[in-house]
């Protein structure tokens, strides 16, 4: 593929690390996925923007991958460039009750930084195993909080390759949704506005929420978190359990025995096995309850 050859040459010129045919299962929480034709590791936001703009100009198919915690890659892999923000050099800054961080910063690290500065409001995100960019992309939330509650503005690269900044109110943030899921825009950095709070109280609340996660969620198995969105007027896990699907299995992909809202990898599950479990659950739940469950995980082919 000539375009990928040109991308490799560009990466060499810019000093950007990359690898050919890199197994994607190494970079996702599901531990599933075939090889990426080219796996790029930018060191900072400048290199990330450079790669994205090059791919846009040259028509190279690309996908930006954060912590890989809400993604299911095809068993065949990805024919294009996967650009990883993991390992980028990014600092957490800000002043007063604001924090500023790059897209690749893990949410846990950001939560700890907030606690260390005596800032509350982000505790709900502690234990969500993703990056800030991924959290904004899907408006991640838990225990009564969502990213939209604390997000002030986002700096991003638009479809023309221009760096823009928009306030949170213009980002279409809703339940597991944002404008970034609808447009070819790439998050670079964000600013959060939090509330002053005693550091020890913030830390205590984070630890309490993390303990609740460990107690209720099947963290002992690879997964991509909640497989389905919460349907209006009901809870996905309760509907699945009501239909007798707890433990339902295809190959090594199974509905968790611990939390029915999770499809887990029991060992060597494939993408197709996970998708078959999801399709079967959707069909049976709709037949028995009338609710159509929508997948929350992003499937990338």
C-alpha cells in the first residue's frame, strides 16, 4: 500500500515511532484484535496532529486509540494506521479550580491529580480504565456523574486540519454521546472545572467508588466494560439476567456470571464470538421484554 509507505517515510522524517503488523490485542482491554497494518506511537500532541493531518491529506485510513478500553477490533485487524496516544508526553496543568490535560492522560491519573490539588467533582471517573480523550468521546460516566458535568472546553483538530476550541455546551454531550462520535474531529486537550474540596475527602470517595467497582464488576476477566447502553426505563444487566442469559457463552466469549451487563473474554475469545454473544443477547432480550439493547462498545473493522 503506497500510502502506508509514504506514512512510514513521514514518520521517519518526524522521528515518530511505529511498527508494522502490530497485534492490536496487546493494546485493548478485551485482549482481542488482529494486526494493524501500521501502529504509530506519537510522543506528543504535535506529532499526533502531524500524523492525523498527513493521513487526511493522503487518504490514509486511520484510527486514534487511547487506552483501548471501549474498543473491539476485528480478528482480521485494521488495514490502515492505528495511532496510539498511550505513552504520549503530557502534563496535567491548570490553576485555581481548573485542570488542563491532554487526550492521552489516563482518567485515574487525572483523578489523582485533582485529589492532590484539593479538587472534587471527578471522583466518579476513578476506576474508569480509559483516557481523557476516550472519556470525552463517549461522555463517560458512573455513579451519578458524567464528563459533561466537569468539562469546560476541548481543543481539537477538525476535518480541515485546523486546531479549534469549543466550550462543552457546543459538543453535543449526552448519554454516551458527543459530537466527536459524529464528526471526524480529534481531541487534543481539554480543560475541566472542578470544585475545591478537602483532599482527604476526595481521596476517600474515590477509594469507596473503586471498591464498589471491584465488588460488582468482573474485573478479573478481559472486557470492554459495559457492553450495552442503558435503555430508557430499564437497566441492561437486569434485562439480560431476567432473560436467563447470565453465563451465556459462545466459544470463550460469555455474559459475565458476576455482572450481566458485561461480555467477557474467558481466554481466547474472538471478535466474532463477542459479537455473536451480543447479537444473541439483543435478539432474546427484545423477544422476551420488548427492549432493544444498543451496543456501547465500539466495533472497529
